[in-house]
């Protein structure tokens, strides 16, 4: 059984900045890699910080997304970037 099919979609948002890859960085060891951008990623996010498997001690660490100015993106995923 899975509930993966019920994830929200963001089809209405502009595509140009969402395509391609996004930087994935481990905040603990600093390892960086690139990963395919997911539909659930913030459209303005250029970097995701998440603990890599080597540093993961079993805690379910939170994934944080940052924009090009290095700001942690905390808005509601359903809002557009300029909604405020
Ligand atoms: Zn790491």
C-alpha cells in the first residue's frame, strides 16, 4: 500500500526555474551533489540541505531548502514566492 499518489502537484507554477537539477548538500560533512529537481521542491530553491546517509545517525532529519540568496525557505508550499 502506498499514499504516494496523493502528493500535491504544482503544475500552475512557471517551469523555467524548476527544471534540471538542484544542489544537495549535507550540513554535517559538507558533501555536495546534484539531484534531479522534484515537483515538490520550492520553485525558487537552488539548494537543499539534508543529512547524507553517512552522517545519518537514525534521526529523521528535516530537509531544508534555500533560495539563491541563501535564505531558508519556510513559506507554505502552496503559496507562490511573491504572495507576501
Ligand atoms: Zn554527511
